[in-house]
């Protein structure tokens, strides 16, 4: 079993046939509570906040795919990140990459700070600047690679060495790369987070998050917090995510191929001033991405159109196949303007300081025919 390839494990680990009926798909357990063998005697499951068979199956699959000791499934990606922040206490400090999801920025700056946890942003693609942001009370590093929305690439092995040397926990949002392309735990990272809503589930029909870790003691602490606070994934969302994982590698590989084609198309278009995609040789993090990502550079890309804010807005609103919506990673291609949508929660001065300009457009490349998506972008740029 340990020698099974990724896609085999995605189909079979955590999805063993039902012992009672022989069903090849495990049943969905919707029970909220479970009968116990006796007063004060506890079975494997007692209350669905504490554990659920369907959720457990998903957690087993994710643990195998990321190479951890265990995993936890949450009601959303933000619930998963929030759980991580609750490892900290008043007076602690977080250093986060400056190229991160707007919801994570908001959680760190507007919620964690209320509990007395300070936060600083630093460009994580530059390990020296990241280390310079570390303070005596820094307890946690939080990174994304590729970054959101500027597609910056962070050297995870170098950051893991830094965190270990400074005695700091390191967490990575692996939503964009997925374990198909990058497995941070194998590079020394402590905690991996996914918005399971995105590539893992992959069909724009479920909501969830996940944490996978490489140390049992950290897993135990995170489980205690999850059980105490209650932000667990529902059985139905766990089933949908498990189903999505079975085709994860096939979807991501094909989406990467299309994204690479679109990035090259946009880079050659004189209506576009800049394309941000780690698969392009011109990208500053291309060499690290080539070493760190396996067989593809992701299906997310951003670009800036020539012209003003209104021009970028018109492009984003003029596509026919790319749908104007937040989120990403599903079979449908999506388009959005980060400054007014996914990253509107950034303070305006931080958006400006970190390069999230009004003319930036972010694409989530789906599974439509590459030719059709290319034609769609072409007509939108002419709108």
C-alpha cells in the first residue's frame, strides 16, 4: 500500500468498501450522536462534532496524499486557519507572506489582533526579508505558494530551515498547488492547510477546509481546539470532497496544461502589460517552482491589462466562459478583479504596498477546451 501512486491512494485510501454491504462507495453517516457501550465507556464515535465516520474517511485520504501523521476536516478553509491561530496566545506574533488570500489577511489583522496576537507581512519569496520580520515573540510563519493573487513563489525548504533554526512553527496554505504539485510536509513544513472548497472538491458545490500535520503533538493540540470550538466539516461536504479527490490529479494536470497555454497567449498580447505565472521563464520564481512543483505550475494566473481601472473592469465583465466570481479550482473557469473582490479586505495602503493594483485580473483555469478559453480572453480584451 505504501508503494501505491498518488492517484491510486486518492481513490482507495479512506474509501474502503463497506464491510456490511460490499458497497464500493462508503455510506454517508449523517448521525449526530452514537450509542455507547456503557456509561462512562466510549466507543470510537460519540458525537459528530468530535468525530464522524465520513469525515474520518476524508481525513485519512488527505493524510495519505500530503504525507502527514493525521488531518482534520473543517467547515471552511478560514475555520482551518482560525484553528491554527488559536495555537497562539496574547503577546505572540505572526509573520505572514505579503502575497496571501484576502480572507487570511482579514483574519490575522482584524480577528487575531483582538486576542493580542500581532502580525507583520513580508515578501516570502525573499527569505532574508522574511527573517528580518521575525521578532523575539514570533511564534508562527504563514505562507502561500504560489501566492494569491501575485503568484509569487516561496522556497519552502529554505523557509522550513529558517523556522526550525528560529524555533517557529511553519504553516503553508497549499490550496493553489494542491498535493498533486507540492507536498510541503515533505519539505519540512509543520502544518498544511487547504480550502477544500477549491481543487480538492473541485466542482463548486461544497464548502470545507483541512489541516494536515507531520507531528502528532501538534495534531492533538489542533484536534482539541477543533473539538472545543466546533467548526467541523459536515458529512455531506466530506462525501463530496472525497469524491472530488478521486479525480484530483487528472483535473489538476489538465488545468495546468491549459493555464500554461493561456499564460503564453497573454504574455504575447500587446493589450496586456504583465503576466504573472510561475510556468513562464520570465517569472522571478520560475527556477524554484520548477524544482518545488511536480509536473506543472498550477492553474492560477494573474495579468494586468493596459489601461485604467475601468478597462480592467470591462475585461473582467466581458468574458463568456470565464465566469465573474470569487473562489477557484473548480471545473468551471472563473475570472475576478482582486482589488474589488477577493482582496477587497486588504487595507488600501497594504494593497498598494504589495502590488495588488486595480488593473490586476486573476484567472482560475478550469476544464473547458483551451481553444475556447483563449478565444474568450481574446474577445474580452477587445471589449
